[in-house]
């Protein structure tokens, strides 16, 4: 069910609604025609914090459908950017198709760096140890929720391998 929802979400984000449909079945307002009035010219100022996950309005490192809806509403001009400043991935004060593409990637791949338990942008050897302990069942997931790369509530060996890779090679992005 989750895969169907995510694939439908991606189709909607990438403009997959038919002309007759006018509305994305998951995100109301996505396929509504964009207003023709141009926004007033603005001097771009960064709206995202360094390390913030694009599209993660509440900062919990997981992008919920409601957060995607906010980004789409901001792009359509029906909501202000202040509703979710991190929807503006590139800091140009606009939410564009490129921003929605980054957000859709973050929906699928998650935010942050898998294994970065303390959120400092790096995975330390001690965090690899925590991921191993969680995967082996000797420690609870609450010790390091970031070790659960796919956010399914379980840390598997494949996720420990990703955590180890991030320790050795650094976090992506």
C-alpha cells in the first residue's frame, strides 16, 4: 500500500494528472492551473537552514504527505512560503518544479544522514556501534532512530552497512 501511495505521489509531483482530471488524487490543488499573475520581484534570500531537509516542514527528518501538500500549495501560490520555508530547496524564495523534485526524492530516500544519531552531519564509529546493537536487538531503536534508514521501525544489516559506509565515506549531500 505504501509503495502504491508513494508511486502515485511521485506521478502527481511530476505533473502526471490528466487535463480532464485537474486534481491530483493525493494532493489536492497540484494539477490546478498555476495562477497567471507573476509574483512581485524579490531579492533571493536563503530560506533554508544549512542541514535542513528540503520539504521537512516540521523538522522531524521524515516528510509526511501533509508537508508535500504544503509545498505544492506554496508553489501554486495559495499559501505563503512562511508556511514551510524548507520547501524552497535552493533558497530563491520560490517553490519550483525543481524543488518539488528534490522533495519527492527526499520522500523516497529520507532526510538526513542514515546513522547520524546526534544530527551533527557525520556518522562516528560510536554511532556505527549503536546501529549494530539495535540491529542485533540488544538496544532499542530509540537509542538512534537515524539508524533506521528507511523508517520502517527496524534496523537491518543492510542499514548497518549504509551507516558504516557513511562513517567511512561521509554523509551524502
